[in-house]
């Protein structure tokens, strides 16, 4: 949540002039994005009736070589009618520009707010929107292998001595112990497309019960579509305060997904192990952050145990998770 | 620059429903305000054509008892045609509401961007807009004494041992030494109104060369109008990088001001000492912050010497400053 770079209004106006979007009217740094700076931009619009955009400056983490994949994907999905923001190209056709050595992209602004307590009806819409991008992504010409495979998660956890994990929580050490098995079991030959891999409710904009936008595609990659559904299931189906599974949310997500794209029997059978693999990814990244972030840092560390408990749930109650 | 409080979209929608502004469409935490959290809010609007607002949550510093002054002032000035955002009242007529014990206010959104390198034409517009609020503020019914008088600044500086100031910079200690004299000299019987007292370029929104909004009135108070002009002069008339005085900016500010409200001879003669008093205020607050903020804190400390140098300029070059 930050704006890392100060961009004076004169620089912003100059940048906006490189696009066919009218003149700069307003610019507000917005508190979104972990490794990007973002501004909500208003312009007079092509036709003078006003238009809004999000300007993203890529501060770190994202390799500029990957921008054509991420920005091209938005264009591809938006052109096929998916609820994703399109990339605005400059008057020379470029999808991103550079300022002070940093890449910046102008992206369509979409209305909507992210539900903090999604209802089953909202979950159903989100499931359907996920299936939409899976179908639309199948013929996207660019490719990006997923760096965050279950294998990778297992390797991350192996970096930490079992004793160290045990001191944080014995159940974390127990998961690290079987991470290899989960990774092996989860690696299956299932139908693939471009997948979002990070569709937490934060990344879904809604107007009432309708999805108005899926956002933050910077973890998108090729992968098993059922894995993406399982990750979304793990991200949505537990209540905020504790870890209580909310069966109505989980069911609505899968139902909504299947209202657009039917899962085949192999995919369906794999959901419990894929959900464990999804949880394993967040366990790994949060464990890494936990040990790498000083306890007194201003950044709040996310507790890795949250997804340890969800992983255990998918392992021990697979029938309840996916009835 | 922060959003201190998380407000879920459901809470926000509930809050917005208390106003006659249509339904919530979008909400983005914006990176503005030092002691407030702010969201840029979009709604369907009263007539369904869309409307935008800034939602401010008062986190600290501001005494809730003072909100009727600040919010009522915006209403008063906006009603008189000044370029300030009006306060939106809820369906019961209240200017602010409470959430979790914190006051929140919904305020009109104004277009425009703050110039980071103002031009003389822009300075002229800002000067005129300042005079507009002075004239319009004269019959505002509420009052608020200014807590940040020159006397107060002198007292703040006296809290620090001269040796401590000298170690930071001998010129800072020299200013502290004469702070009392500046305060005494600057306290004069001049025409008064409600004054902004903090009109840095950051707090002026412009569309091209036209002022579209003066914002951030949370230092507004009763005071000498010429003092407000002098503070604005000190805030605008020096180049960003260094301390070079920009005579064209200073002259344009005063000319613009006088195009709306003529200064009387006493006010004109007082500008150099009032500008010194204005600088003294920022010297005092920045010195306080400097000693109270650890050098390794994430918050960037503003250098008190910047306004020491400007104060010296107004003292030593009064003819050049106000020809």
C-alpha cells in the first residue's frame, strides 16, 4: 500500500500527452499494489466527456521483459469480453513507456469494489468470471511458465531447518515434511490455459453481485485450470476472523465456474490435492516473509499458519471441502 | 501519505447509504493527508449520472469539536462561489458521522492537479483565489483562534537548548535567539478574516492556469489577511531544488491577490516581517519534528534550515522580496 515515487503533475501531464486520451484533469496516488506505484488518473477523454485510468509504475519484482505478457494478456482477455481492464496504448502503439528508467503502463479504470465478506451469489459470479478468462486465455499467443509451482513451494520450505519451523509451529514443520509428496501428487496432466493464480476477493471488483473486473494479473502464467479454481476456493471459502470453512461459498464458486466451463472427472477428483498445493504456495511465501521480515518492521507479516490450517482442512476433510 | 484504517466495502456502502448521493460504485484509498485517511469515492449520483467525493476519516490531531468550524467553513466559502470543496451533509443534515469512534466526512471532489513548479500565471490565480476566500470568510459565523501564532513558534524554539540548536546549525540558533523579537514585531493590528495559513502549492488544485480548488483547510483560523498572503509568498516563491528566490512568482502572487482585494499601506509595509513570522512557524514545527523523529524513521524529516534561509532572505532583502 504505497506510492513509492513522486511524479510531479507536469511530468504526469507530459506522460498523458503521449496517449490519445485527452488532457490530464486529476491524479491521485492510490494505496494499492505492493510492488507498484499506482495513480488514479482522470483526463478530458478522447471526446471531452472525461475518462479514467489507472497509471501503474513498476517499481521492482516485475521483470520488464514480462510486461508484454501481462499487458498483452489484459488486451487479449478484454477483447474477448472478459471483465478485465484493457491496456491503453500510446500514440505509437506501445503498451508501456519508461520514466526515469522505470516502466509505466496506462490501464483502463474499472468501477466496482472488492467484497470483504463475499456472499455465495458473489462467489458464484467470481467462479464464472474465472472460467471466462480460462476459456478466453486458451488461444493467447504469448506464454509464461509458472515460477510458483508446488515443487518450488516445497523447495522454499526446505531452505529452513526443520527445528526453526518447529519453533514457529510444529504443524508448519509437519507440512514442510510432506511438501514434496503434495507437490508430486498435485503435478498432474490436466487441461491447461492461462491462469490468474492469485484471485483473492481483493482482486475482484464487483457492482452488487456482478463482477465488474478481475485485476492484478501479475502472477498469471500457464497452468492447470483446475489448480486456479482450487486456489480461488482456498482464498475465498474461509471466514475472515477465524478459519471456519464456509461450504456455501466453496460450492457457489465451483458451481459458478461450471456454469461456464464444465470440469472433467479428473479435474474434479484433483481439486482436494490442488487446493493443498495452492495452500502450500501461500505457506511457503509467508514462511519466507516471516523469517525475512524483522518482527518490528512496519510491514505486517502475514501468518503462515493461516494456510497451514486450510491445507490440513483440504487434506483431512476432502469430502466436506468438495462434496 | 497513508490510509490508516481498513474500511471494508460493505461498511463503506453502508456509510454512503446515509447520504443522498446514490449507491457506492468505487472506493480507492488515496495517498494524501498526514493525519487523516482518505478515499476517493464514486457513486451512482443523485440522478444516476455518477458523482465523486473524497471521504475523510479523522485519525488524530483534529479535535472533533473543531469539525463544525472546518466543515462549516467549506460550506460557507463554497456557497459564496469560492473554489473550495463543499461538505456533503447526510440525510439528517449532519456534516460528519462516526465510524468506530472516528469522525468521517464526505467532501466534494474537485478536479485539478497541484503544480509542482508553479508558473507566474498560476501564482497570480492562486493569489486571487486566496483573496476570494478572505473576502468570503469575513462574515463566517464560527470562529477559531489560531494556535500557531508567531508567539507560539518562539515558545516552541525556546524549548530546545541553544547548544542543541547550534549543533544542528548555528544559523538556526541565531534565529531562535531573535524569535521573540520577530513575534513581537509581527503582531500588529491589521485587517482580519478567516485565513488558510498553509497554502503551499500542494494545497492548490489547478486546471491549466485556473484554480479549480483550494484544499486542506485544517489549519484555517482567524488572523491577519496579510499574514496569509505572506505565508503563501514564502511557500511559493523559492525554487524547488535550492533556495533561489523567484521574484516573478512572488510578484504574481501579490498582484493576483490585489486584483481582488487591495492591500492597505499598513498591510503592504508589514509583508516582510509577516513573511519572517510565517517562516518562523515552519522553522519551529520542523525543528520540533527533527528532534522528535528518529533519523532512521520511515517518515522523511523536513529540514528546518530551508525556512531559516527563507526567513533570512525576508529579513535581509526585504526590498527585493516585496519591491
